[in-house]
C-alpha cells in the first residue's frame, strides 16, 4: 500500500511526528546545556519518540511524492527518492533519540561525544515542519499566512536554541535556578537578535565573545529579513482591501477634479460600497478569464448557483442548458433609481434578477406595471419579437442582475426548445397584460 502525500491520514501522522520532534527540539538542547534530571515519564516519552521515528521512516517509504505535479507511487522510485532526500536526516535523528533513551533508562550522564549525539534528534524538526508546511500549502491555505506562521515559528525556535547555546557557553549563574537561568539567557538572546543589546548581560570569555558576535550578525540579518517580510506579508494579507481603497481614491479624485454633481458622486460611492460589501471588490470576470474552459465552467456554475436556484425557469432545465447559460451570464450591479434600460430602447440583452428588486415602468417613468424580484427575468420581449423595449426597467433597490446577450440567448433558444416554449409563453402573457393596461 502506498499513501497519497496529501491524504488526511498522512497529515495526522505528520502532525504527531511534528509534535514529538518539537518537544525533543526544545528539551534536548536545554538538557544539554543545563544537565537537569529527567522524571520517569520522560523515559517513556523518549521511547515513544524512538518508536515514532522508526515508524516514520517506514511511512516515508510508503508515501508517494510529486514530480512536476505528477504523483509517483512506484515503490522503487519512492525508495530512491527518500534515500536521496530526507533519509539521512531521519536516520541521524533516530540515532540521537535512541541514544537519549538508552542514557535516560540506564542513568548514563552526559559526557564527551554524547553531548553531540543528544543534539542529533533536533534535525527531525526540519523534516517534520517542511512536510506539514507542504501539506498545508496543498490545502489552499493562504500562502502569506502560511509564510508568516512559518517565519514566526522558526524565529521562536532559533531563539530557544541560541539561548541554550548561551547557557552552554557557561553563562549559568549558580545562584539562580534552571528556570531563571533560562529566562535570563532567552532575554539576552532576544535583545541581541533584535539588535537592541542593552549591554546588561555581556560576554566574558573569548568563546562567549565569538558566540555573541555570530548571534549579533545573525540578528542583524534576521531582523532586516523579518521586518521587511512582515511588512509585505501583512500588506499582502489584505491586498484586496488595499487595492480597492486605491481604486476608490482614484475615483474620488477624478470626480472632484471633473466636478461631478454631488448626487452622482454619492451614487457612485454607494455602488463601490455595495461592491465591497458583496464581492470584496474583486472583479470576478477578470480572475475567471485566465482559466481553461472546463474550470471556467465549474467556477461559473459555483458562482452562479444562487441565480440558478432562484430562477424558476431554470429549475426544470437540463444540466446541459444550465452549463451553457451559466458561462454566458454576465453579472451587473444597479444602484437604486438606476435605469437598466428605458422604454423604446433597442434591446440587445435580457436580465435575470439575483438580488434586489426592479420595477417595470411606462415611458413616463411614473406608471409602474410590475415589480420584479429575485428569480424573475425581464427584457426577453425585445429579443423574442425583435422590437424596441415595451417598457423601462428601473432598480428599486441595490440589484444584482445577470445579463444574457442576444446572440447567446438565440443560441440557447435554438438548442433547447422546452426553454424557448416557456419563455415565449411568459412573453405572450406579458404582452397581453401590457395591451390590457394600455386599453
Ligand atoms: P422588453 O420589452 O424587452 O423590455 C421591457 C420588459 O419589461 C419586457 O421585455 C418584459 O420582460 C418586462 N415586462 C413588460 N411588461 C411586463 C409586465 N406586465 N409584467 C412584468 N414584466 C413586464
């Protein structure tokens, strides 16, 4: 059996390994520096850790991988890929955990080469974090958020390791307990890394001075990197809002410069407000444009599902018809009082109402023939009977409409006679109503 790298079970397993390796990455270096005693429960934890690391090697040997977007599930290839990749890291970490387990069980003190061996399991966290990150990236998690979490995670872990290194360099105050010593070391690390460096804790011996210089250089680099990155990440998190605001500013400046009448300005700004509240300011058509036709169809079906569900005309329609129409519907927004068209206009499109209300009005703009709501359609008569608009259409409230152009309308009618019949019936009925009203 070979697991899919993006399956749920693999993610759960990766999270378990990440949790274990995180505890080890925190405990092993601190133990190395402070040489404190471990309670009995830690023995069990490290034994579980060793077992998990062994098991993880087998899981990795049974998990497919992607090459240029294609999934590889061939066992031999997985084996080679793993051997060339993460195997060394996993193996060294396993070795380290086993050494720690044996030391803890037998009460062997830290000495000589064991100092180095007990640091080996730290390596595992690099692999676990990278696997969980790729899994999350595949699950359409926002890349900016992911990068932010990833950077902060590594920053915190590195600070811990540097603090452990500082203690290891002999900066332990025997008067203080382990906890206080660690907090002091962490404080030194944070002030040095962030280039604040109060100078209240200073290196004494040459190795400590060298260590401090390395951390200072790292700090300068990391500080610049993090500040620059954080600024762009935070800006990216709400890129839609920033772009929308920029557009709004452009529109306002334009209206002021050209002295657009105040009421028109108000309507335009109200339109943008509505656009932001309903669509987060994105131009859907623009984004869909880049997609291949099959994806376009699926996105359009998804985005227009509301209108399809609302319009009774579509309810009995075949899936084929819906797919054809959905791709051709163009969303439009009207502010209250706006004319979609006026009586006598040449009609080149019909409309479906998704949200809001539209009144059908006579040429005088006062007589209201009907008020149409979500799910209704209008503007079909001019297309069916090739004549000017029999009435005007005016938005009563903010209205989301979907427009179907004449050529698409005709194409759909030709392909779907049942649809044609229904629309014809409705148009004839409206024609009669209009005649009755004008008589
Ligand atoms: P059209 O003539 O293209 O443009 C005006 C539209 O108003 C018309 O198509 C119909 O869709 C619609 N309409 C006309 N009369 C009525 C009515 N009595 N009730 C509802 N809608 C109507």
